[in-house]
C-alpha cells in the first residue's frame, strides 16, 4: 500500500507545477498571425504587428517572393520600353528613307523639266524638308524623353535592387527561425525599393504606349509630264501620310 504522506507530497507537487504553468501562461503574449501564445514576440515593421518567430520566418519568405516578382516585372517593363525606343528609331529611319526616296524622285522628274521646273523643285524640296522635320521632331522628342526617364530609373533600379534573392534568403536563414532585426530591416527596405522602381517602370511603360505612330512624307504626282509644262507652278506636292497606308 502507498504511504499517505507520499501521496500527499505528490499531490502538492502536481498542484505547484500546475500553478507555475498557469503563471507562465499568464505572461505569454499572443501572436497576431497564428494566435498562439509565446513568452517573446517579434515586432514586424512591415505589417506593424507582433508575430512569433515561426510566423516571422514565413513572412520573410513572402516578402522575398514579392521582391522577386517586382524585380522580374521591372525587368520586363524595362525590356518593353527599350523595344519601344528601338521601334521609334526605326520609324525615324523610315521617315528618312521615305524622304530620301522622294528627294530622288523629285530630282529625276525635274531633270526632264529643266528651267521651267527649277523654282517648283526648290519649293517642293523645301516643303519636303519642313514636313519631314515636323514629323520627325515629335518622335525625336519622345525618344529622348523615354531614354532620359528610362536611364534615370535604370540607374536607381540597379543601385537599389542589386541584392540577389539567394543572398537575402541566405542572410535570413542563417539564424534559424529567429531573424536578425537588421537583416529583416534590409529585406523590408529592398522590398519597398523594388516596388518603388516597379511603379516608375510602369509609369515609363505607360508613357511609351502614348507615343503615336508617325506620318511619313513622300513625293507624288498623277499628271503626265508633258501636260504639266503649262502649269508648272502647281505641279506636285509633298504629302504627309500614315505609315501603314
């Protein structure tokens, strides 16, 4: 048979253990994410809540994924704007080619007309140059503006988003579930800067979408050359026409 004194002693120990556990539970704090109680919680500067070590580690992974996604989108938008700049330059080249083609035609036609057409030739070439300049200038300005804006954002992007995802993840995982505050702050900073750069790339992308298709310039005539000698002053014209026409 059990000794009554021993049983009483064991009962007192169980009661004391239970009271200690209750006291410990009373000072524990509740995690704002998982709802479990812990003696110590970490303050999340990104979300402004208190979280346990495990939830904070999970949140770090989410931030890394957001950071990586922002970087990839920024890269894509950067490529898109670069393609637009190349397209604008191609349009400028096509305007120049159409200008050169028209100038050649003008010179060939007016060689046949000699003195009667010299003044008209001069007027037409001058008009061609003016209209070429009128069509080229907006595209040149758009191209310069896109290059300037893109260059500025690219420099900022390369300076602020040059940390690799593997480096961020390695830094965060080095301490186990407990994430060092300075490393977590660096992650939050990278996340914020990547999104800021992404926003600026989106703005430049929207600007590039607003660049209009150019009108080209060309020389054209529909009348027989022999019939034009009596109306040389009104012969031919320089036309500005849509690129796809």
